[in-house]
C-alpha cells in the first residue's frame, strides 16, 4: 500500500470494489459503487487505485459486499479493580455492581452518551471506567463518536471544571477533557501548578525594581 501503510493481512472483494487491511490496522479501498461513502472516501464513487481510508487505525477485520463495507475495529478495555472503584473494601456496593454491569456494554459507539450519564449521575466507578476507556481508545472514540454527543460531553466537562476551579481544586488553564485524560492525579497536578505560580511570585518579589523596569 501507499505511504508505507504496512503489509496486507486481509482482503475482501465484492462485485465492484475491494477492501484490504494492513498489519498497521489501516484500511485501503478501491473500485466503484453506486451509494455514497461505501468506499470510505467522502463523496467518492469511483476510486481506480488503492486509497487509504482516513480515520481508521485499529481495523482487525473487513467484509465487502455490493453496496457496503463492514469493518471490525479493535478495542482496549480498562482493567477493573481498586483503581476504578476508589475503595479497598472486599465487597462491592450495589451501586458499584450496577455500574460494573453497565460497563460490560460500553463500546466505541456508546462511550460518550454513557459517560455523560455517568457524570451527571455521579456514578464514580462508571465515570472512571469511561474516562479510562476513552484514554485507551481515544483515536477510535474521536473517529466514531457523534459531534453532537461530543459537544454535549465537553460542555458538561467544562461546566464541571468551572465549578471545581472556583473551589480551587482544578487548574483552569487546561481543557477539562485533556486534563482528565493526561493527568493521573488531578488534585496533585493542580497543587504543582499552584506551587509553580507561588515560586514565580516569590522570584519576582526578590528581583530589584530597576531590573523589572527595564523589561516592561
């Protein structure tokens, strides 16, 4: 395939188009279709040579038919345990048991709506599970997620971030989604930022006024 797309590991052929998977998880298609987006290239019904389908990174299976192409995408699932429950108790509460049952049905297509409900219901285990799922499968979530659902999720996260910032628990310099996905410990990072700001203020206070005036 073009652009070092890897080695072909699976091929599926229909009457009019061909789909090939590579060992890098990419999908290449070419041929002709009557319907829209059957090849995966927006607005393209005739593709004379193999072309990489954008947004596909974890493909593990493909099946091409006359007017559709079905793709199986690999997914990474979080490990359950104390890290998600936040508890060292030997027995799970009824709420945690219900959240674990709901988590078993989370996938790339419903992760955003489930996460929104979990956050609004203050379901700690399910919220943590969804956040870890997004972190592990961020490329797939961004590719398959609906824009309206993502907008709603980010709006909720931003509103929550503002409330936490007003209480001094979160640094407002980062978007809440990025902060949650990258930071392992939100409170610890917030304290580190506060410490850095305090150190800068102390440094400025120690500098001579004559030096400061030269750089204003």
